[in-house]
């Protein structure tokens, strides 16, 4: 069941803030996977570099999309 206080709090958070929060959480997951690969087996090092490149591209693209969506409103 949904609590009314939760709905009130959600109403105060803008859509832009929610999207940026979503992007941030998604990239924190990427970062934790990167740390796991860094600590793990050395054969995974090349995959770590690829993951980091994807991480940077994804974060940049996500922020650019959020700005584009809200720039037109």
C-alpha cells in the first residue's frame, strides 16, 4: 500500500531531479562492478577499461538527454 506521506514527498521532487537520480544510481552500479573487476582476476583488466569507457559515455549521454528534454519545456 502506498503511504500518503510518500506521495507528498514524491510530488515535491521534480522530474528532472528524479531522472538525474536514476542516472546517478545506475552509474553507481556500474562503478561497483568496476571495483569488483579491479579487485578480481587480472585477466578482467581489459574489460574494466571497456566498462569505464561505457560508463563515461553513458553518463554524458544521460545528462545530455535530461538537458535536452527539459531545455524544450
